[in-house]
C-alpha cells in the first residue's frame, strides 16, 4: 500500500511538471508569434492536465497527492522557464553607452563580428560618449554582453526585446542564415 501511494505521488509530481512546462512554453511561443506550434502544444498540454488533475481529484483524501501536485506545479514553472531560455527565441535590442573616445572603434569591431549596430555621439555628464544600438538574436545575448564588457569594462548596457522589426540589411542577413559564420 505504501509503495503504491509513493508511486502515485511520483506520477502526479511528474505529470504536473510536464503540464506546467508545456503551459509555460506554450505561453511564450504564443507571445513570440509561434501560434501554430503553440496550438499543437496546447492539445498535449490539456490532455496531460486532465490526467493529472483526475488523479488528484480521485484521491482527494490523500494530502500527499495535493502536495505532489503543488510541488510539480512550481517545479514545472522553473523547468519551463529554463527551457525557454535554452530555446532563445527572438531578438534582443541592446543600448550601450561607452566611454570610448573613438566613435568608430567599438561599432567597427562589433560590425566585423556580425552584429547590427547603429551608433552616434552622445553627451553624458562627463563629456562625449559613444552610444550604440545593437540588434542580435537572443541566443547571442550573453556573448554580446561579454564582448562589450571585454572591449570596455565601464560600458553601460540596457537591453529589451523588440516587438516588431522591419527593414534594414541586418535582418535580411539573419533570415538568410549568414550571421556569425
């Protein structure tokens, strides 16, 4: 009997991890515009959800099943978030402000490495700065941050995800798969 109860707890825990991971991933895919993939995932997600919830509702007298359900839910959110990080869908726009006095130095290095860069001279509290806007696929985000800090350890960085991207030579290069070769 004890072995059967333990098996039930593990099954409920695992089912809920799968369900919430699918749910988290589906939500992110929907927000990123992958509607059809998200719709397909929702079919699997709802099936897993019904099975898991059914197991808990059939055994409401066993508190360990409720606990397993709750722990599986929390764990599923973490797993889903980590999975989305690994998938690295979309692009990231990085605004960087450098103390470099040579306006073309940093942007030239980044362009040679394949990044889309727009630069201009800006005025900061302590004088002229080099301002950069850099567009890159999210999978290269950390690599870009490390590269920027390597070139200028005092660089100021802010990043965000652009909702819409239109035009420009760089986007065409990315879509053709020619970036960072």
